C-alpha cells in the first residue's frame, strides 16, 4: 500500500476585502435619492392635507356696461386694457325704438298743447258771456219787478207779467249754462295740463335715459373685456363691456378635508412666477358646488371647495388682473411648482 505524497498547497486563502468608500457613497446617494423621491411624492399627493396650499386669481370688483334698450352699436371708444374714469363715454348707441317713442310723445305733446290753447280760448269767451248773462238777468229781474208793481197798480196786465217771468227764467238759465260750461272747461283744461306734464316727464326721462346714445363708465377702473362690436344689435341687459374697479384682491381656492384650519386674519404666502407676495385672509366664502365665474374659467376644482378672499399686502408689486397665483407651501413647494410649470409647458 502506497501512501500518496501530499504536497503542501501553495494556493492563497482568500480573505474578505474591504468595500471601497466610493461604493458606500453611491449607496448612500441612492438611498438619499429614494428618500427625496418618496418625500416629493408624499408632498405632491398628500401635502395639501397637511400644508396650506391652494390656487388664486387676482381680481377686482366687476362692473358691467349694458344698455337699457335695444340699440345698434355705432362706436366703441375704448379697448381692452384701457383705464377709464367714472362718467367717461365708452360707447355710442342708436335706437329706433327710442327715436319712435320720442317722436310719438312729442306729437302727443303738440296735440295736447293745441287742445289747451283751444280750451283756454273757449274759457275766455265764456267768461265774457257770463258778464253779459248777468247783466241780462239783472235787467230781466228789474222788468219783472216793474210788471208786478204795475199789475198791483192796474197798469200792467198778466200777459206782460208772464212775459217778464219768461225773460228772467231764460236769462237765469243761460247764466247757469254758461257757468256750468266754464266749470267743465276748467276741469278739462286741468286734465290737459296733467297730460302735458306727464308727456314732459316722459320725454325728459327718455332723453336722460337715452342721452343721445352715450354709454358711460359706472366706475373708475380698467376695461377687462369688450364683448360687443360696432354695428351689432344689443338687447337690454346684454353686457357690452366689463370694468374691474377698486383695489385688486386674490380670490383663493383651497381643498376641503385638510388637517389645517383656515381663518380670517391668517397670513398666507403667495407665489407669482419667481416673486413671493404676502397676503392676509379677509373673509371665507362658504361654497358647496357652484364656484365663482373666475374659478369656473380658470380651474377645475372638486365638487366641494373652500373659497377665500385674500388681501395683498404689497400694493406696489401686486400682479396684473386675472393672474394665477400659487398660495401656501410645504415640503418641496418650490420643486412642486417647478414640476407643475414643466407639465403645463
């Protein structure tokens, strides 16, 4: 039996090598990036429940320039973006209905004035007849007295006395008729004066309302929208243009169901591009489903929302009207706004 000759092994025993520091750094960077991405995703999907965050729109008190009558736009004196003062003429209209109504009232006024002149002349003539009728009645009464005395003295006859009675009766009847005619004429003349005064009032009201077709600005501000064009027909109440007047403020929209409470007087931070503005919540508007017109056109909110009015603290650097603002912040708010801007772009 032979024994194998075991030679001593010359192979080196592998010992565990130390991990390079660069590989450790890469792992830490990878873990850090995962953590940042997780925090960013938490901020995007759940940040609105923990941090005050919302959208806003810079607006001012709206005024509408509209016509009270059907008319045709002849001229528009302003454009969108122009600043106007209260009472400035912003458009000219023409209305056939107003022209026809004014012509009709003027014709009726002329007819009533002619009737008034004719009635006044009749009353003047009747007054002169009253004087003659009184003199005639006085003469008939004296003649009847003489006939009665003559009949007692036997000088006059009964036939003459009857004639005297008839003369006095006719004179008195004519006087009463003329006096009654004057009373009726005076009543008709009074009614004519009332009708004439009513026509004057209507004509004055139409002229002041029509104002030769001029439409003026109801308040000082900026023209935000011109919805009518020249030669178009405008119906009563249809807006011709809109004016934003007064100090601009922010109409803000916040999600419901968050863990924070929004209260009047609370200070908020607003972001417009690269600018940061300060503001104060002035009032909260309870809104369930229907949102203001500005939000309906600019945002697509959920069925339930919280609307607030925010006063801009810095008046000198407030954004232009209808500018959209990001309100509030939270984790990675700047990165969140940059990501939203990249998506929109």
